[in-house]
C-alpha cells in the first residue's frame, strides 16, 4: 500500500493530475455541484458564465437557459434566433393568420425533415395540434417559401450544422 505522505511533492502532483483525469465530470446541468462553472443565456441573449451555488439551484437550472459549456449555450442561442427569424417571416407571409383547431377541415402546414433522404418537405395537419417550434402556415406555398428562404436557419433548428 502506498502512503501519500511518503511521496515526493512531484509524485503527489502527478498523482493529483491522474485522479483529476479520472474524476467523474457532470453529465448534465442537473448534476452540477457547488462551484462548477456553467453558462446562461440571459434576457438580452448574451451568454454569461457563473459558478454554481446550490442555494439558487432550482431557479437557475429550471430556466432552460443554463448549459455546461459555452459551446452548448452558443448552439442553443443560434437555434433560438433562427426560430424567431423563421416565425417572424411566417407571421408576415401568413398575414398574421392563426390556425383554427376547432375547424377540422382547415389544413395547416409545417416543415419536416427526412433524415434518410436528407431533404425538407411540407407536412400538413387538419386536427392534430403537435408541439412544434416553427409555426403552422396557412398554405403549402408559404411553407415552400420558408424552406427556400431559410434553409440555413432550418439546418440550425434541425441540428444539421
């Protein structure tokens, strides 16, 4: 058995580096411990760095704007900006139309992505309201226009970049 007191300072530092390498790192934002670094997208869409404190844990993590790395936060911020740009354009092209889910004969259009064949396509719904991030469109032509105009933003939203 090795006694740490018998090791030289250099050997102790080497052992510490090895232990740090093996130490389990947080897997998700929910696994953080006091003083772990994390990143937040704030209300002005800036990415800020903080040290985790269990006192405010529920408030911070439950905002869905907290991330373990700056890269994760930047990717999510890009996605949110793309969603806003596309939805704003959909509102303009829809002339501020709102789908009527009570009227079953009204088609509503959305954009889907075919993973196997790698292309965007226009999907329609009459009565199934799904949880989506891109607004429904009044016509198939509007959906096709969005695909043409905002392919790069769609790629960001569908994690294709």
